[in-house]
């Protein structure tokens, strides 16, 4: 049975530190709930890019009133969206989700039978994608996040469409050892995703994460991720007015306080140095490829600073 979620649950604001922790209603974990809420709304759009039937039930189970209202339609997004920021966020999440969905589908079609979702949060690909026979999918996240999602999805009666193996470990710990203990085969080519993750890592932690992925990746492995050319500075500035409108509507979540906005080695350069063949497209090109209009506002300009990256291990 799903545990009843508390009513009127509020976001717990936690300042970032090297040893911080969270659940799905606090700090970085709350962003996973926010993204799931965006996927739920995007799934109901006319001509939707994605279909995530698990997003809304997962958000309701977390119990944050604002996000529950978003997925149930009781929060008037127009009232908190004077400059189109919320609508833009929903469109970005829809396009991003589709990009990573297609990445995994293409990797499976190419014969890869092992995949890893880093910082999996409320990701439901283990249940909603049409995986081929023999596919093993590893989900890595903090224990509280893994346990919560597993319990909620089980309560929905959902069965994974791949062999789902959860790895309950913080990415700041020895996650490569925990991953291999869960049955990961480093000699088999792997499809990796680091979706909406790197901006939440300090520069040195980003480098360490990519080094670990490289060490575990057999030739033919693939990685999909994102990179912001200005290290997230423009995104942080853009989030300020949206944060104030959210706060006025009862949501105290300041994204700019959760990101590590600092100079870092570009992901593309890092991966190329480590022996990956890298391709990158500005996010606005991904919008166009999926038949979505690129906003003409300042928000649309930010898409040019955001790269969708796919790398193949040589």
C-alpha cells in the first residue's frame, strides 16, 4: 500500500554543502518532484511529445501542495507565469525528456542491453519505455528517493518493462562499487544518462563523475547529458523572478541556491580528452527537430547556451 502523503506539505529549504542530504520535498530532491510535475503537465498537452502516466501519481504521493496543484490543475499557472517562465520550463522538460527517451531507444536498437540512470529521482523509464528483451536498467539515487519511488510504483501495480535494479547510494560515495555489487558488467557497453544533474555538482565532482563513467564504460558505450556554456549563470539570473512569483503562491524553492554556478571544464572537452566521440547541439535546435517553437523572448535565448550532448566511447 502507498503511504498516505501529508497534506499542505511544504518544501524544506536546505543550503547546499558537501555533505547535505535530501528527500523529494527538500533541497535538490524537490527539483525531481518539480520536473515530474512538468512531465505530468506536458503529457496532457495537445500533440504531446511525451507520455508519462506515472508522473502525476508520484507527485501526489510526495505531497507538496503546490506541485500537487500543478498536476491536478488547481494551481493557476498563468497567475505565476507573468513572463512565461513556468510554461517555458514545461516545454524544456518535455523536449529534454524526449531527447533522453530517444537516446535510450536508439542505444537499445543498436544492441546495448545495459543502461544506467544517474540521479534517477522520479524517472519512470523502467516502466514506460518499450525495452527489448534482456535489457537491464540500473537506477542510482539516494536511499530515501529510491525507496519512496519503488514503494509508490509498486502500489500502483506497475511492472517494469526491463530488469530494473536499484542502487541506493549517494553519488558522492563509492557508487561505482555499489553499482557493480548490484550486478553491473563493466565489460558490456552501457547507455548512461546524466539528465538535469551536472549543474547540481561542484566542478570537481562533475569531473570525478565523468572519470568514473569513463572507467566503467566498455567500447561502444554511450552517454547522454547536458552542458550550459556559461556554467549556468544566465539560468540562475533568469530563475530569480520566477522564484519570487512561486514564493507568493506558496512554493519556497530557489533554484539558484541549489546550482553550483562556477567555472568548470566543458563536458564536451572533458569527454573528448577521455576518449569519447562527442556530438552536441544547442537546445533550441533540439526544440526545432521535435517540431516545437523556440520562444522569441529572453527565455528562448537561454536555450542557445544549453547543449544536448551525446558521446560514444571509442
